[in-house]
């Protein structure tokens, strides 16, 4: 079941689409909490069906499985943060906790995942208890722009494709800076426009807009904006890299959505699999077995998926601009 009641599902879909149909970016940013919450209330079940517990992309090596690439991507981040037992780390925008559980189990560090979506937290807590990892991985329901946490609490912080939801990156990064210990590392993967993006190109603008609609984003920014925001927040830049470019040529990051990946497990993510899901949701709606609006959610998720593939193929977008920064010692 989704995080929206059957009775209000269609209304929530209309409200979400209305926020994106409004051309006022600042208005979307001002209503980002509502935008993101509505998106994940609607989309989480679709994500889980196609993606499992790890809601992100990864650079992939030839002959490497999809899930294996996601977990390796998470371990890369954990190594960069130098996590070890006894440390306490914050996962910013943790989803249902797939990466958090894997990183906590792999490193022995305690990880607190912050998420403002009650439905995702409920699902994540059940999985965490079932895996007997609640001594290492826990959830905090909060707006990551205003954390109910004392200054200097965390030994490390990371975010995996979540800070792109923030309406003001400088404000977000300053809040994370506040809750970190002096000398602590903050690393993450950001959704960004690249140097190949051309604002005067109509195709590029369409790709950008469709990615925003299909993924609950107020506005996509260039990699340089992320760097500048981190420095303005007070961090020292240690390392930045678009790790999407480290994938093998035959297995680009967008492969799971392009239709070129083979196998039954991959089918739900492919264009054909997504279209089958879309038709199925329409049938369920007509039979009143699914709430009205379910097929519209499938529509905008497919719109976003196609745009992600186009962004990857044109090189105008990356979902994994890696950054590693440090809070100064003094």
C-alpha cells in the first residue's frame, strides 16, 4: 500500500502535478517539503517494485550484477568517510534504509537515517527489525533542513542522491555542518547538470524538466553550484568527481532503465516492463482494485525514467557527482 489513503490518492496526484506545472521555481522550492513528501507517498511502492531497497544509481562494471553495483557504490562512499565501529554517522535522506543498513553492517558504524516521509520510515523500520540491524541502523523523522540534533554530534555525514531535493543547498549544508564534529567528513552523490548541458537547447531543457517532474525535484543545478554551496557553507573541498564516468562503456549508469539489460529481475525497470506496469495499473483502476490516479503516477515515473536515459546518453546529466568535504578542525 502507498503512503496515501485510497480516498485522497487522486487528489494527491493532482496536487503534485500542479506544483510542477507551475513555472515558478521559487514557489516549488518554498513548498519543497510538500512536493517531496507527496512524491514519495506516491512513488515508493513503484520504486521498491523496480529497485528493491536501494533507491539510487551506480557506475557499473562489465559482468557485474545490478544489486552488486549498488552495494559497491555504497561501500566506496563508506571507505571515503573512513567509517569504523564506534562512529556515529548521519544518512541524509535515507529512503527505506537500504544503503544505511548495508553501510552499517559493512562498517560496524552506527548510522542514523533522517527522512521526512512517514510511510518510508514505517517500511524501513520493519525491514531493519526483521534483519536484526536496529542496534546499528535507526530512523529519525525530520526535515533535513532543520535537524532536531545538538551541535557537533556526528562523526561523519553522507547523502546518496537526496540533497537534490533541498530548496537551498547552502542552508542544507550549513545545517549539516552544524551537527558535525570538527574534522568530520561529509560525502555524497548529487544529481547535477554537467558542462554539456546547454540552457539554449530545447531538448536539454525538456530533459531537465522531465527529470524534475519524474523525480520530485524543485530544480536541477550544475555541478559548480554544488561546489560553491559546500564552500559557502564552510566546508573544505577534499575531492570531487563525476563517478558516472567510471562505469564501463557497455554498462552505463542508466542501463537499468534503457531496456538493454537482460533478465527477469531487470524487466520491471525496462521501457517494456514499465509500459506493462502502466497498462496493468490502468486495468486495476478500471476494476477499482487500485485508487484513481495510480496510472498517472506510473506515467510521470516513466516520463522521468525516459528523461534520465536521455540525460545519460547526451551526457547533460549525472546522478552521481561525488563530493567529499571536511569540516575544519577550528
